[in-house]
């Protein structure tokens, strides 16, 4: 998911002195904490100074950081406080975290998406820690009557030139009264003690022991459960319904209709879902009932037509194609995909005259809260929203429709209500990855690529503004990106690494085939194109040709590319997105006549790595997700109805199908970039290119499993 946001450092850093005389350091950050090991003392009984939404310091030097932003499994609840703790100069074992509430007075940009958290917080969070540290030093120096420059800190202890010491807790009240210093120096990378070290997921103990943590875990006194019946097909609306049998189910409290939906309220989820099946509803066709065959035809017509919007145009592609020695053109296809988070959508709401109380897993708490306030015609100030950890998001929880439903039902029933989706609800309710077709065309003259045109035909929306400037933009003189879309009543939205999740497959498959047609080395073709971008003055180009070349060369080395191991066939892909450069090599072997992915070597340049352990988890997760959906992800429609409603019809990658993943992180001093999404897009391309090496067959469409005849291994002598 992509966001374009400009940050002002002063918007992140605030200090104030509260009545109790403690230190309040304010900053906007996404999530935070430390290893969730058993603390040596009961933290709840410590005498913390100024317990509030930012930083609090106990008398014994313990530090608690409140994390205002959502944790969706991307690990920022562990890595974000590492930035603060590093510059604050406290021991990581002495840092604790608590989830903050939605608070637009004290926090800014409370969201999770676009692989932005570490990248955008890198300087302001460190500045916050460094500012707090300097104020504590200044307070200690004043107490001793010495110059602050004579004092040093280490793990929450301040030491002067005489060797005298004071803990942070000893001076926290005095520090709160001091003027906030400007331009506090940050540590050199070489001096980091916390950043760059492995830290376990701070919630891991609760996750593996099943302690309350996620939205589905939330309970409160008097809470009831709601299961919602929605139109069974996109393009239908509610005409009438009979709730007599549903109300007769023991434990049902009420049945409420709203906006073409029917909600069953009950004492538990099982009862609510059982009673929902007893509802008798009549549905009217309101708009077109679309099928996958319709979409295929519509998107192909768009590619063949002339109704395009040009997002980037360099040179003259028409002239380049007309004068070419060779023109290669291929069309690539991808289906809709649901998000299928492990934790289905759910949310709690209780609407009273005093406030709108909301609790649950949401990637966009502020936008969702504002939408609910508008829907209920209440002031935004009436909304009190608490965030829980999410069992997956992948973009689905950017959209607060399920939270709005909970608020509407709570408002109508006057009860504390928790809406819970079944897996069938979750898979059929919409906001899917859009179905997309790409057509790529390239011209070659005298052994040089002279023209390149990318056409996108998509359902509902097109690639966002930065993507047309990704590689190979800037490397080919005549280059053009054109887009068109069909407006469907099937709802679509962001899905992990929007658009690039499939575009990388199409582009990197195309470059492999183009190299074969040109009879040149596949790796060298990419390196040569990147060479042409060096020294560019085109401000639209954000990828670094030098950094991309570096990850490519390292991936070649680490994967033993081209060593011709027995029964091992390799495929390569490199891609830049979310400000990160990635190269991947997939190793495929033939087993029982079919190609099987055995290993993926991945090299990532995401700048300074805050938490290497968490980074590797994200890298591996992205690759597994990319391979799984490229291999198996398929989702179709017949007259507006999804053809899969649960995992019996929707195939995901299985544990025994996950390959070995060898991760290599480039070491440099560049500021951190995105990591939750960049390894997913090239994974499918690396696998497809490896399958081509193994079988001689080129895959143009996803999922690969839909075309078993293309995956059957050819005789060894034909593979060559």
C-alpha cells in the first residue's frame, strides 16, 4: 500500500510538564516494545512519572513507550521502540510497551500500510530519544552543578567527570521543567548498541500461549455477538426478508436490517451464525451480475482499444517499433484475489449518548473513526477507539467497512456488539485484489532495446503514480506506460504490494524472454540497462541503478547461478518497490515429472536494518506469499457470486510446499526503507523463470496451477 506523506520533525517531538512533575516526550510512532520475557518486577506496580500517551520513566529507570499505530504482523511493534531506546540510551531489557489509543491530539498519522513505518520514523523517532536523553543529562548536570558536556550516559545511568552517577528516574521530574533543546546530535551508526541487533517479537509469548491480544479475543461485560447476512452477489440488494425462524433459535436476541444487510444478534457467535442461516431473504438485481468471462473479455478489449491514460512517455515508441529489427509482445493475466487474513474481520462497538466506544483490528484507525462519526452523525470527538493486534492485514484492514457495520448495529440495538465474520463472510464480502492484464511490447534494433511499452487493463483502478517510474524507466530511450480500467460493482482495493505484486511477474518474465530472443545473457541484459540510468537527472526515477546492480550481483554469487547443478534449474528476478531493491533466484527440481521449488536465494537492500531477526521474517513471509499466490491463488465469479467461499475451493500454499529461503541483507549506511512488501513481487517471476528453465514452457498467466499442461516436465534432451 502506498502513501505520500511529508513529515515535519517538530510534528513528532513535543514535551510538557504535567502537574505531577514528570517528563513527557511526545512523538508519533507506529508501534513499539521489547522482548516479552518475564520482567524481574511487576511493572504495573512501579512508580511511573507521568503515565500517558508517549514516554514514561519509573523511579527505578524503567521506560514504557506507548505505541500509537497498528501492529499487523509486520514487526514494527518490536522495531520502532528500538529507535527510541537507542538514542535514549537505555537497556533494551528495561523497555516496555503498551498499545496507545487513537489520539489525534497527540499523535499524527496513526496507520499501518505501504511498508512505511521504519522509513518515515527513522529520524524523528531517534530525535525523540536523543532529545529526552539530553534533557535528562541537563537535569543531572544542574543537580551536580557541572556542565552538561561533562556528563555521559549508558543504559539509563548518567555519569559525571567525577564518576558520580544518577539514574534517569532520579532526575525525571526536574528534566520535565527544562527547555527543550534544539538540534540534538544523533548517534553515529558505528555507535549503535540496539539498532542492528536481533530482537524477538514483543508479543510472541502471548501469541504462542493464546493470551488475549487480537480483536477476536476482546470481551467486555454485556457484550453480544452479531453475524451479518449480506447480498450473495455483487449487483444485488435486499428486497424483503423473514426472520421468524432465525428469532426462534435459542439464544437469539434480535434481528436488525440496515443498508441491504440483516444482522442477527445473539449470546455467542455460534448461535448468531446458526440463526443467520435460518433467515429467509429475497434479493433484487440492482446492477450487472458480472462473471469472470465478462471481465476477461472486457479487459482484453481495453488492451486492444485506444482508451488509455498515459502515465509516462519518453521518446516515440511508434517510431521505435516501426524501425525495429525485432518486436516482442506478450500479454499476462492475473485474477482477483481475496486477502484471507488468518483472523477474519471483526470489530466491537458500543454507542451511547456519551461516546462511541470502538475496539478491534484496523490499519486506519483515524479514517475509520471519522467515517463512523459521519455515518452516525456524531462529533468525531465522541469516538473512543482502541486498537488490538491484527491476525494479518495485507491491505484488507485499511478499509473499515466491518467496523462501520459494528457501529451501525450497536447504534440501532443500543447494545455493546461485536461483529464477527465467518470465513465465508470474509472471503465473499469483497475488497479484493483487482483482476489485471498487462501487455508488454519491446523493440530491438541492432542488438539494442529501442522501445518499451507497458499497457495495463484493470478492474476499477490503475497503478499509482510512482510505479511507471520504476525500472526499466530511464534505461530505454522510447518508453511509455498506458493504463485503462473497467468500473465494476465488485469491490477492490489494496492487496500486499498493490499492482507490483503481479506487474513484477509480467515484467521480469518478459525480460527473460526478451534476452532469449536477443540471444544475450539474462543477467547481463538487466545490468546493462541499469548502467544507462547512472547519473540520471530525471527526478522521477527513485530507484538506484547502483544499488540494484549490487543486489543482482550478490544474488548471482550467493545462489551459485549458472553452476548447472544436477536436476536443478534456476530462475532470476529483480525488482524495486517500496523504496527497496530486491533480487531473487529460485531453484527448481523435477520430482515425479513436475517442477518443484526447492530453494529461493534472496538479497535485499533496505538500508540500515533495525531488527535483523524481524527483517528476515518479513522477507521470508513475502516470498512465501508471493510463491503461494502465483502458484495457486485463483478467484472467479459467476453472475456476481464468488465461486469460492472457503479454503475447500481456494488453494493456499501448504507448509510442505515452502522452499528453503536463504536471506542476505546488504550492509550499508543508507536510511531504512520498506520491507513488509518488496520481496513478494519478484517471487512469482523467479519461480516462473525457473519453471521455464526446467520445462521449456513459458508461463504468462497466474495461477500456474491452473495450467498443469504447461508445467509438465519435458524430456531432458529437449530442455537443453
